[in-house]
C-alpha cells in the first residue's frame, strides 16, 4: 500500500521482527530520498526520525512498517493523515507536509521539523500567559481548524499534544491520523468504540456517533479552557475507561473558568463555556462563528454568545471615545491650573513654563510606572505596544531624532531601575536606528554592548550577531561579516540559518518553496540581502527595493528608513 505511485530504493535501514519499538531499530542510512540523522520518538502509529533532504534541509520523517497481523485500519489512518495534511499544507498554522511516499512495506511522511519539540502542553504547564496571549494563540488554532473544515476535513483528535509550537512561537496543528472527510461515515473504529483521545472527545464521539464540525469545536473548547486557566475542566484519574469518562462529562459540573483565573473576561468565559456545551444544540455550530467571537474578545467588543451588561456598555463607550474624554479632562485640568496660577499674580510666561514642566514630569512618571509593570509582567500587550509604537511611527515618518529621544528616555529609566529585559530591548532598537541612519560605528558599539549581556545559549544572541554582521558588511568590513554569517549558517535556528545562507549567496529567497510562509520581517531581510550582496540590474534592484520597502514599513521600521531616507 502506498500514498502515491512513487517507488524509491531503500537502504537496509530497519530490522524489525515485531512492533515498531526503539529497541528493534537499526538505523543505517536512508529512507527513500531522505538521509536519517537520528531517531526522535514513537508516535501513535509509527516511528519519527530527524532526517535531511537532498538540499540539506532538516525535516521530520514519520514512518510506519507493514507487518503480518497489523490491523488494516492502522495503515488506513496513516494514509489518511498523509492525504489530509498534504491537502491543508497551505495554511500557516497547520504543520507543513513536504512529501509522502513508500519503500516496499514502509510508508513515510516528510514534514516540517520542530527543533525543540514544544507543544501546547508546555505552555499550559507554565500558566504564565495573559488573556491576550491566550486569545492570539487560540485565534490561530481556530483559523487553522476553520480552514480544515472549509476543505471538508474534521481533525477528530484535537488536544494540546497535537498542537506544536515552532521557533517563532506559532502554533501548528499536527497529527491528522484520525481526520476524516465531512461527507464520510467512516470512523476507523476499534471494537465499536470511536478512536481519539477519550479525555478530549465530545460525549457524542465517545458513544460512537459520527464526528462532525461540532466535535472538533468541543475538543478545541477543552483546550481553550486549559490554556486560559491552566487546568482541565473535569477531574479524571489515570486509567479511566470510556464509560467512566462519559459519566464524568455528562454528570459532573465543571468549574467556571473565572473562578480559576479572575483575569479572564466575562466575554471570553462565555466563549469557552459555549464551545464545551454538552448538548450540541447550544454549542457553536461552526468554527467560523467561534473565530469571530475570539476576535471580538481581542478587540474588547461584544460576543455573539453573551449580552453585555449596562456597566460594560458604559465602559465600552468611554473606551471608544477615550481620546475625547481624556482630551476634555486635560483641557479642564489645564484651565484649572492656569486660573490658579493667575490668582497668584504669576505672569503668562511663568504659567506656561510651569505647565510644560508638569507635563514632562507627568510623562516621565507615566513611562516609569509602565516600565515597572512591564518588568514584572503586570502590563498588558496594548500598553506595551503603545509605549514603543510612537517611536516606530516616528522612524517610518522620518522623525528619527524624536524616536531616538524617546528610546533614550526609556533606556535611562530602565537603566536606573535595573530593568534588564527592557534595557536590552531598547538597546536593540537604538542599535537598529543607528543602522538605519547609516551611523555604523555607533550601531556596532551598541550591538557589542547587547552581546556582552547575553549568554551563549540565549536564543536572541544569534539574531543580534546576524544584525552586527549586517552593520560590518555595510561599513565595508565584508570579510569579518562573512565569517560571522558562515558560523551562523551552521546554527540550529532555521530562520537565522536561512538568512545567513542567503547573505553568503548560498541560497536565493525566490527559489524557496516555503518562502511566503516565513514571517514578513524575515522575508524583508532575505530580499534586502539579495540587493546588497548580488549583482543585479538597476531595474531589478529597484523592483526588489520597492517590495522590501512595502514589507519593512509594517515590520522593520529601521530598514524602511534606511531604504527611503
């Protein structure tokens, strides 16, 4: 049985006389066109290896070996996973499958490698995510499931272990081994019991009814509950059977999410509870509807499954017109202070100077308070973005001196208060701004300061070394820059390795099949490197420069400034 008509030669890479366990493995060379690097794990249906393709790209290779006595449904499920995953490969939050094939009795799936092997389980265990971080992760997973449903595929085994987290923090839905077409009644059951992870199955799925979109929504709702609270909604001991699980799900009342995490909004709680409704009549009917409500929670808007109270409507009204409200308050406060000063027979000039000084003190105090909350993880994402967004806007509007003034004010407070994380972040932004201004010596000095503060195993170090090499290259010190890039091209980090290889002219961005799936910032840097390090005609150079500029305006302010100043 094979995934397609592709047949390839194989080396004697596995000797196995029974089940596919690690003890039975003898890894010798190749599986089809893939060079085996090392054994990674035993999956639900087979073995997973780290392998290398013909271009030297590291991939994950999932395999299964047919042997006498193996149930036919096992091979069917493996083939179905390959077919489903290939069909959905274009979505950024579904794990990418590059290739499928078979070698004699061995079938394989070549897919995206997640180097650190993290899953959503790890994030749940940390219990450190804010509501907005949870919602952003949930939105991407929900959009991935919605994409699968729109292509006629139900996952049927949604759980934290099947949602992987890549190097960029992006969630990727994996393991489509139990997926089935929406219009199919095939359940791939075993002894009359539907397959899946019982703990995350909808009651209807446990009793063997056909799975549909709403069963995926229920399982996703349980994952959402765990992600938001850090706990599973029902108490289940190890080893419980299907009957016991069904009794727990139908007879036991779950704890309201806000009792476990008071920071969860009422709207978000309502979304979670409707997603895990036992009765399908009251559950979300489509994943699209759930996606829209998650977006509403992110934007602090009403959701379809809950009516806001009068107090919430008032709060929303004030928030919507906050600029007018605070401007009015500022005007009234200004008038009050002006009148008070006039009563003391102060001149207009002294009054204006005093008011200006008060505004500066107020602004500095506000920044100081926000930095303190950021350092201790007490500020929300919106506050963090507002603090730095104005400086970024100044850069793309060519007000670089104002941006530098803001960054140095924040750096001064962070240094005084010993807020190391914020100090490091702002130093990085200042280094990049100097790079954009083509003041390479100052940028180089800042990158050296940053690197001294990072340990050798810090994940941020490779990116800082890469940007330092850009500075050296632009300053004319190409040999040193190329030495750094050569070293970075051997790093495990896929993004840094790719950029370094492009800088060394070993790769061309446009020829990479997965280039458009990379983050915008990575795309912009990769294309820009082709301008600086390649011999192109003026027409080609201007065309790529325009493309880079458009991407950089939203993702890399310093590069946009560098290209357009």
